[in-house]
């Protein structure tokens, strides 16, 4: 199927527990789900919600089509509010970060995706799921979690530390997720993104990243953006790692994560 699943033996005893996919309902995560459905008997479609997200029921449209197209696979939809995890990541060392990184600390996207991955890892640990996935694609390197020079390898290591394998089913140069979905019969038209046929969760705060990038790149190179973003966001990921280690060591009793989940 591709490089992403080359390291997953067909007889891997962990496969029956399925895979937890961070699922927005858009073309990229939907094609990721389709590819996972050809590898796993069970695909958890994990859709995250928090303040600022719009159209959070939209992912069910393509989910229902996938259930009909891949009837041999069990698709299980989950909607998880993760606002407290976002707030924990965003507020960690806020003043120190503001002094060192300036307006980068006001951009929600990096905080958002770290906290999503963090909550997805916890979902895996709660449910005995040993594989996780996202809809990362090439060409979206402004997003830290889709940039190999910023967070992609660090997130793989983050999951791996706790016994979960993170894969990227659609991170493939030259891939058109829209065309692939159309050929599979999941969508009715070739052009889907940014049209009414795009059935994904919408973030109303996404414009803040675009504004920040325009300002930052007026005086810096993209390579400088990658280096500074990596430095900044890894402090946030390390915080999530430390809290997860403490949570697992205490069996979840009285931990900071237990309070976030309450």
C-alpha cells in the first residue's frame, strides 16, 4: 500500500485493536481512513472539538460513505472535547515563552495540534489501541505537525515512548487526496476542498496563523520559521510527555491529566 505501513506485519497481534485516526472529515483525513481500512479491521475516527470549532458534525457525512465502501472494516466515530488540554499546552510557560518567542505564542495552531495528538495518545492508552494516525500531507509545511523539520518525528517518538505507533497514511509527494477519494466513490466530484462538498470541521482561528506567517516571513526565511517553531513547540510537547509519564506512573490516580479529563 505504501511506505507508511511497510513496518506493520500483516500478522501483527496488535492489529485487531485497530487504529485511532485524528479525523476532521476533510479530504486528507478521509483518504487516510480509507487506506487504514484496507489494513486494519477497526478504525476509530476521533474527531476533536473545542471553542472556536465550527461544523463539528460534518465528519459523519464521509464516515457513512466509508462504512458502505469498506463494509469489512468497523468504523467507530468518537467526538472528544479537548479544550482543557489545549489550554494546558497554550498556557505552559506563557510569560517565559512570550519573552523569548514573541507573537509566535499567540498562534493557536501549534498548541492545537500538540494537544490533539496528546489527547489521541491518551485515547489509545485508555482503549488498548496500539496504532495512531493523522491526515498529514506534503505541501502543508507551515503546519508544525505536518513538517518533518518541526514536529513530525518528535510526535512519532512521543507516541512510541508509550507503546503506540504513529503513521501518516497520506504523507506522500504528489498525492491528490481529492482525486483518490473520487476514484473510490467517497466523493461525488473532483474538486472538494474549500467548496460546499468539503465536510470537515472548520477552525475559526485558522486565520491567525496566516496573519502571523505573513508578518514573520516579511523579515525571516522559512528555514528560520521552522527552526524557531521547532524550538518553541518542543517545550510544549515535552510538557505533555512529562504529564503523561506521571499519569501512567500513578495509574491515573490524582494526576494532572485526570483533572483535565474530569
